[in-house]
């Protein structure tokens, strides 16, 4: 019998804990914790994400600074803003909402965020530290997945873990976190040969490719833990993940749903990283 890992419930529990920690930080230090969010352009999905992040800040007691720039804003103006936030002592975390408009050099802009304020956990310094299993700010979605494993007491030591998808935001840091937790990790991608066979060896299967219902029942080992990071739409326009949930669930020991699985954990870990950045800034 499979068990659904309820990301919504876990996120609510963690946010309540973060709220207490934020208040305790304020009481002891006399300082507020601040998160700056920079949105360039009018991408509708980005606007929703930013709104959710601001709402989460309010929920846990973190002060949010929101900067909305016109889609035609030149590179130097965006750089100027990020540099000013980097030196602002009231700002503990900086988040530049991606994707940026095509005329902007995202890499250059993101490189201006100091690693101590890189609450997305995307910068080279934080990724390098993660690779070396050193203390760092960890990318929010993979870190959220690790919290889900911990909440269910899932032991990763010596397990075969397969991550499908090699993005810098999810796949690669996920593989590093699993490696650091002593799992034996295979990182698969679009050029992987015999993908089905590799997935069938997985005790832990993480799908992060952005293809609706790509992982089917014949790709999943009996008793596997299946984590679905995907956020897609099916043929009827209904929200779904990278895993064919209805047909896969019966083979699993644990599985995450979409929606209500990994999604709620991502913003929760962003709040946690912002709190952590503030603590380390003292």
C-alpha cells in the first residue's frame, strides 16, 4: 500500500516553526529579516510566483521588499538595483525572478548577488559548497524534497537514487544532496540511453523534466519512493506532474502528488533560507 507524502501539510508545519524562529530572531537581535524580490517584465506565471512569495513572507513575519521593473529596463539599471540590495543591511536575501526578458544577461545579474544573500541557492559559490558537502544555502526545491524524505523517516543510505532531469535549479543540486546523504545516484537526461531500465533500478526516483506524465508504471520498481517535481498540464489542461500518478501510485511505497506535493515546499524553503541568511549575517 502506497503512502502519499503531503507537501502542503509539511509546508504548513514548517512555516509555523519558521515563524517562531523569525520572531525569536527579532526579539534577540532587535532586527527585522528582509527579502528583496526583483521582477522584470510582466510574465504572468512570474507575477503569480512573486505574489505567493510576498504572501509567504507576511505569513512568517519576514519583511518583503518588492521591485517591479518595466520589461524594457536596460541591463545597467537592473545591475544597479541588485548592487544596491547587495549592500543594504536590511536585506538578508535577494531573489531575481526568472526568466528575465531576453535582452538581459541573467548570468551577469545573478552573479551580483552575494552568496550570503543567494536564498535561491543558485550561485556558483553555494553550488560549489553543496558539491563539497559544506555549509551553504541550498536550492529550495531539492532541499524541500530532502525535508520530505526526513519527515517520513525514509533512509537514503546505500539506496539507488535516480534523478531524471539535470537542470541547475533542481536536477543537479538534487543529485548532490542525495549523494551527500549516502545514496548511490544516477543522473539521467535527454541523452540517456536505456532510461526505462535505469528508472527500474531506482529505490528513489525523482522526476524533474517538465513533461506531463512522462514517468509511467512500467518505469517504476515495486516499492519505490517516487518524487514528482514536475508542474505540467495534461491533455485536458488539468494540472499534473511528470509522473502518471494514477497508474504509478500502486507500485510505490511513497509518492508525492501534483498539486500539493513538492510545490508548497519550495517557497517554504525560500523562507527558511532567508531566515538562515539573517542568522548568519549577525
